[in-house]
C-alpha cells in the first residue's frame, strides 16, 4: 500500500512540475570588458551554444549578438537581444523581446570570458505548426 501511495504521489509531482515554466541557461562570451554591477547600455556577446528563442529566431553557436541591458532590482541585469550577425556577416534585427537574465557573481567580465544567461523556455514543443493538407497544395 505504501508503494502504491508513493507511486501516485510521484506521478502527481511529475505532472505538476512538467507544466511549470522552464528556463534554459546558455553560455555566452563577452566581446568587450564590462562590470556586471554597471554594465553598458548595449552589450555584445558571442553565442557558445545553439539557442532557439522561438519558432522564427535561432541563435547558432558563433553568432555575435547585440542586446540592450537593463539593471534589475537584485543588482544583476537583464539582456534583451536586439540583433545578431550571422555566418554570412549580415546583421539581422530581432523584432520580438526575449529578456535573458545574467547568472553569476558581481565583478568584471573580461573580453572572451564566458558567462551565463538564462533565457525563458520557448522550446519548439510550445509552438503550433501548420501542416498543409493535399487540398491546400492543389489550390
């Protein structure tokens, strides 16, 4: 009986935490020196991992990303990407806002030093895809 009750409680906890909003932590590298307690208004970073922001925006490893910085009440900062430079060296604006939060200690981040940004989870499983039917194709 205890095993059955434990299994039921485990399933309930698994389903309740599965619906919670997740976040993804991404490592980036600074392209200029900055102080985390007083960062510049525009910050440039290089992606160290592929990161999908939504169905339309994918930041690949190696992309250089420019973002607006806003101080938060906890002494950290929020980073909102506004544009990226792709592998063809084209600057591509990002029209939607995807605020990421700095994760780490206070201090100076040097050029090429990696640090962590936490993006809200907007994984592909949250998107609604349109699959055309044969009648759509034949129009």
